């Protein structure tokens, strides 16, 4: 067994992302693949890219914050890092919500390309906006 000294932890955002993608594929399977393929492919691809990128960035910010906590004279940089982490966290939560709304759109199924594209855009915009409406940072 290879020992690298790296501690591994389960990423709850990653678990949710995999489960959500499997649910979307399950919906497509339940509909006997009679779906808008462009909707499915664009939804899964954009969500995967966004979620992976945001999770990596959030991990990097966490490591940066840990290092800045060790240096007492870096309070301003630490606050900026924490603020950026919170922003990235809200965008990541919004991505999850947007993808959940996109799953609903796949379940509903639309007859025209315009209604499909409209629901797609509204789902993404609405999903990304919800965390900014509901989550704010408390006093530190």
C-alpha cells in the first residue's frame, strides 16, 4: 500500500454532484431516452465543469486560509480569503440548485426548443441567484 501522508476525506459536494448526475441520467432512462439530448449533454457538462472547478478553488482557498492563520500579521489577507471562500461557496450551492432545477426541466419535458432553452436559462439564473438571496455571512 502506498503511503503518501495525505489525509483523504469525502467531499459532500462531490457526493451530491455524482448523485444528481445519476438522477438526471435515471430520468432520461425512465423516459426511454426520448429527451432533448442537447439539454442533457449541456446540463451535465456545464454542471460538471462548474462544480469541479468551484470545488478545487474552494479547497485552494481553504489551504490558503490555514496558512494565513499561522501568520498573525496577515489578518487583512485572511479576511479577503474568507470573503472569497464564502462567495465561491454560494456559487457552488447555486450550481447544485440550478442543476436540480434542470432535472425538473428534464422531467417536465418541453415540446419546443424555445421553451426548453427558456427553462434552461431560467433554471441556471434562478439557481445561481437563490444562495445570494438566502445566505449571508454573520459577524466574525
